[in-house]
C-alpha cells in the first residue's frame, strides 16, 4: 500500500498545474492579438498610448482604420521603429514634446511609431500623401518642402536618401526645416566606409555629427547605419570661410583614402612606356574601395582627350567602376584634328580649347606623326602649348597654330561643386606643371575627387639607349615631387601613362 502524499507536495503540484493553465491562456490570447498582449481582461500590465495618439490597441479594435494598419507586417515595422525612437529618447535626442518630421514615409509607419511612444506632434511627408499620417511634400518650388524654416525639433531621414537622385537637395531642405540645436537622424544602408560617411556628412554643412553606429535593419540580415546630427549656429568665421572662393580644406575622409592608395613608383623606370602601363593593374580606383552614393552629379573631365577612343571610349567607359551612376563627360582637346571624332558622340561635351592658367591666345605645336620611336628621337609632340614669348627650339618640327586657351581652374569652379563626384584625367604634354599649381592657388583642387595624371619629363628614349628625350625639361624627380605634393594635400592622384 502506497504511503499518502505529503500535503506540501500536493500544493506544489496544484500550483504548477495552475501556472501551466495561466501560461497556456496567456499564449493563446497573445497569438490572437498578433503577438501583443492587448486584452485588458487578461494581461500582467497594459500599455496605454498617450492622449491623441493612434495607439496599437485602438488600431486593432477600430474597424474604421485601413486593414493594413492592423496587419502583422505593420505591427513588426512599428515595433522596429519604436525601438529606435525609444533609444533616441533615452539618449536625449528626442522627447514627447518634440515636433517631429519623417521624410518620404510612404505609409506612415515611422509616424505611428512616434505617436505610440508619446511623441504625438509627428507627421510624415511624401510625394504621395497617406492621410492622416502622411501629407504631401508638394510645394510651388522643386525640392522645396511646404514647411517654414526651423519648424521641427526632430527630423528622421530614412532610406529615402539612398534612393534619391538629388541627395544634396533633399538633405538641404530637411536641414532647413530643422530648428537650431534640433536633431536630425539618418538611416542608410550606405556610409559603411569613411569616405561615404564623410560624403554624407558633407551634405549637412551646418550640422555636427553627434554619433554614428550600426544597427539592425527591419530585416535583421541587412544592417543599417544610424547617424545623429545636431544643427548648429554658424559662426561669423564659418560664414566668412564659406564665402571664400579660393580657400578650401581637404576633409578627413579624403585624406584617409590617400593613405590606402597604391604606392608611387619611386625609382625612375628605364622603360617608362612599359613600367607605367603595367602599373595600371595596381591602381586602386576610388569607387572600388568606397561608396560614392551621396553626390549630386557625377562628372568625368578628360584634359587632353585626343580622340574618343584614346581614353574616354577605351578606358573610362569600359574600365572605370561607376557603381551604376551616369557620368557627365567633358572632353577638352585643342587639336582640331580630333574634333570631328566627337560630332556624332552623344553625351560628350567637347571643349575645343587648350586648358591653361588664364584666358588668352596661345601658340599650339601640333605634330601627327604616329611613329612613337620617331617622336622620341626628334622630340616631336602630339600637341602642346607654347606660351607666348617662348622661342621654338631647333628640335621642334611641328606646325604652330594660334588657339584659344582658357583658365581651366576657374572653369572647374564654375562647372562643378563640392556636392559633385569629379574624376579628372590629365595628359597635357608638360603643361601639368602650370595647371596643378593654378588648381591649388584657386582652391579648385578640392573639387577633384580622383586624378589620373600623366607627368611628362626627359625620359629615356626607346630608340637610343642611354639618351634622354630633349622634348621636356622637367626630370622624373620633379614629377615625383608633383605627385607627392598632391597626395600630401589629400588629392587621390595616380601615375598615368
């Protein structure tokens, strides 16, 4: 005969059974409410949304709201954004009293998440309105928001900045409607490297970066970067600097890129026509090591372009990594022999002049001898500038033409801006020793993101071992100094051939 169960053991068994029943009932009710405990008849605690907010409890019970708002997908998205906003509240970047704006939110999930955590004065903007959470961003002016300057305490720019064809315009407008000392948060799938992060920061010149961190995206397999900016009052000194057309400072993210560039060829090559050509495979193109997403335009300038197939068609179009961006192309070529090659080329802007340090007429020596050995032996050139007053040396046998020259540095400043991504290839038959200092003098050098420079010097000739070309006066050492000065100044320059 079994001994009777002890009273303590029976109580424990009954208590365990009761706990199991309660747990089963709780799980059942939560499953009926799309994963949330919203049943006031049975919950250990209830979440009451603030007055005037569109709370999750009321959405599930209110049959008048769109069915999509009550879906599991909406609940998941709202919970995701709520967790982000709650962190921002804890850190002091957002508060229940913050007047808040969300950019390009097509459905308003971000806005609803703000309202659920108590930030009731929140609204979203998009091209297509979605009342009552999202209003139209339409204005009488393109890229202009309907709100007055300084209207909001908090602005969220979500993934819209990744997809925008005009990120600088978008950034400028949302920064405009943010009040001084207000916070602006960007969520982006880009900005994973220092260059793209710096480029993004450049879009907000009147804001300082408070912090940057990686967070999980709505799909946890796709991480995002969250950057918090705070709008600042621009000092008088900053205003004066921004108004200076000749003053520029190379930003930190560009300096970092230069440090990771391929090394320069320090020792003068005995066969430069072979060594420099082989060096092409060592070049680390900027778009191959960094994202170039946050730019207004993408521009390629070929200075000394010669024929279309010389470098634009054979190299830039086919080999330069563009990250699916469309580049505006400018071909600068003074030799009229090549001009006809661009007549039928769509998308190529031909400037039939010589790049120079000022606007003036120039003597241009042209020789179309295609035999490279013959050119090396006699010092003939494909086409090079002869400044006024400089005598023609006895070795020269090219035809002299009078052509218009233009101030290349000033043209660059009038054509592109800091918001653009600019690539320059320069092959100007020795004139680089005039053009590069002028680019520094005017500050135009800071507008160039990547430079491919062929430096001309009195190199060894193919035809005659041990004999240097009389064509150029500069030495390889001077070329090396030119490259080094560019890199020391933060310019990503490559030795070209």
